[in-house]
C-alpha cells in the first residue's frame, strides 16, 4: 500500500508518495511559506493540515494537490493534531500559547480555555523571542478524546481531561522545554516526551514522570516516534544543544533507540538507549531529525540530508531516492506526517 508523507521543510512542503518497494515521488507545494507543523489522519488520508507562522492553517482535501487557508485563529500556528479514530476532530496550537478545536475537519474552530490563566504561565518564555511562547506540540490521548497533553515552548507540559474546558498545570517532575510528545493505544496512560532538558516518560497519564537517560549521549532531545507495532520501542533524535540541533553550519545530531520503555521507572533493569544510525547520514552537518510513525514497524526520519524510512522500528534506515538539491541541505526541516 502506498504511503503519503507530508514533509515540511523551512519554506516548502514536500508531498511524497512512497510505494511498498520504496519507490518514491515528491511534489513541492506551498513554496515560500514558513512552516511549523503538519498533521493528517490515516482515517482520512486525502486530507491534511499545515501550520505556518505567517499564513495560519493550510488544508488540503485532495491528497496534497491543492491547499487553502482555513480558520481565522491568527497567523502563527505552531502545532496541529488529529484525534485518533476521528479525522474530523482537529486541534491547533498557536503563538502566543492558545489551543483551538475543530469538530468538522477544519471548517470552523473554537478557542479552548486560556492556557495563560495557569499559574506557571508567568514563567513561560521562548528564548529566541523571550517576550512570548507557543504551543509546540498537542498530543491527543488515543483512548480518550477529551484528554490532551500540550507542550509549551518553553516552560511547561499541561493537560486537560475535559476537552479543554479546564487545564492542569505542569506536574512537578515533567520536563519544562518539551518539543515532541507521543502516546500509544496499546500502552494506556503512558506518555513519552522529547525535551530540551532530556527525555521523560509517564505511566499514569502525566501525573508523575521518570527520566531514563542511560546511553543517551545527547540530551537536547527533539524528534520522537513510537512504532505502532510496539509501544516499548522508542526512537528519538537528539543533539548537544540548540545550535547543534537546528543550525546547519554547526549541526551535529544523532538518532537513539530503546526497546525497554515498559521498564521506565522500575527497579533492576532500567531501559537503555543505543545509537540507531544504521543507514542515516553522519551526525556532523546533519540537523536533528523529525520523526514519524507509519504502519506496523515503519518509521520515517526527515533531516537536511534527505527523507529516510525504517522497516524495523528504527534498527536500520534507508534513504528514499528523491531529488535533494543543495537548497534543501541548507534547511532545517520542521514537521512530518505519514498516512
């Protein structure tokens, strides 16, 4: 079955059709836009959403051929998510930090309760623009559509259990600079977090957190993917700090993998990370990868060197045979979604 990959670079969106034999064909869309997020649902593969910092939410309903702006929720849309099992339930996060909900596939949007009423909000700040902050990631719970986990960059991980009518402020042990969150339908209550201050994991819906770091040689963690076939395998991308993660001229980033997520927080045999670079480019000159799970054990990784696919939950990687001009190598990819 052919998979469609929505790969957001800095200034354009690549819509890539990938056949089972790895033959791939890419088309450029929305050239000149400034991207932050993409989201799509396998339950409605012809529809996808792209978040930009100058033209709001862009939506396609024909598999990426054409796009139109939807939603009057401001220009800076920094995160997007589609609920598991309900492709019409879509969430959007913005800068300054706010969350919006659509129940009709992006046709209309409603603002949720203000995030900035939370006590910790006075300490939120995004270092490149310290006067503001934004919603970096929205992660819907796959078993409860009213439960959301929201990453604020930078300052907090917050939650709601009632669809955004009220918010729970950051737990004591949660990371502060969260970049990517994940959940898994086969691991109820488990939440995975990739953050600038390390990796973290919760087994109780975000109430408490552990920080399994053994073997994780880089602690500025950005990308995160959990294969659909196995909630105990986790793959992350990481660097030593923001400059080596995001700046091409000083980039040096790695991908790590663990198969012991079920042991996080337990005594005796904690999970251990190992480098998972088989088939990926050399870390030097490579920015942090954006990661996404596809069907089964398949994962995708996007960086300035190309688009890669793993058939075995991140144990090995193959570069897709796509034209990849030098102009792409100078960019820091922003987001990735697969249907």
